[in-house]
């Protein structure tokens, strides 16, 4: 993956298609080119999904656990 703010020359849909066409023709895999903002948004979405999965696992093994504010939280109530 390549991350760049350079919209004119690198993070340009037509150019990305060209880069990938050359890569595939030469036997290389396609590359992913993104902006830093896209990476941050993707990271944030993944973090939220992982947090939800962690909380589900905690509630499975420990029925009552403390929330961030110190209150005891029980999803089963």
C-alpha cells in the first residue's frame, strides 16, 4: 500500500489504473494507493469493530464488567 497526498500525480484514479495495468502485465500484484485520510478513516472503523468484539468477549466470560466511567455494566440486564 502506498499513502500519499499527491492527488495530481499519484492518488489519481486514471494513473492508479495505469500503474496496476503495468503491474499485472509484468506479473506483479496490483497496488493500493490511498490518502492518509482514507487510512485514518479505515483505522477508526476497524478500531470500533475490534472494540465491539472485545466487549462481546468480555461480557461472555465476565457477565459484569466496569465501563470507562467506573460504573458496573452488565449487558444481560
